[in-house]
C-alpha cells in the first residue's frame, strides 16, 4: 500500500499528527480565499507535506470526505508546480460545501500564487 501512495504523490507526504498541524498554525503564514484557508511553513526537507482539514461545520462525513478527496487530487495533479520543502495545511470553509473540482483546483492554485509558492 505504501508504494502505491509514493507513486501517487511523487514529491509529497501527508501531514497526519496533530502537533504538526499545530506547529504550522502557530509558526506558518496564512492566506485565504472564498473556499479555503492555506497555511504554509518551511519544513527544512526536500519534500512537501500536505494536510487537509474539513470541519463538521462544512457538512456530514460524506461531504467532508468528498471535499478532502477533491483537494488532495487537485494538489496531486499540480504538485510539480509547487515549491519543495513546505508544510501545507488547507482548511475548507463552509462555502466550499458544494463546489466542483474545477473550483477547488482554481482556489488551490490561487492560494498557491498568493503565497508565492508556485514555480514560475
């Protein structure tokens, strides 16, 4: 199973531990748009770690997991555009409840460009 995950996301890992999320919240820089808030923190490695947070305010578990999958897939398809060595936390706002994949993709790339973490 791990080899499958490594193939899926060439340059990135998942951010899983609560203390890692808290560290990014405390020390990282954040920008927001209509659908997401994105926190960025340099992690001193060559890989990115991405964490996605969708609270119960957004919807039931089906909606939350669907939105998480959309964000993860959008990041996976564009991960070569992002700079390396970052911890990235994406928090979904309640307005993201019914958005399409294209809107997720656009919002994620918009936040990346605001943070100046997308390669030119």
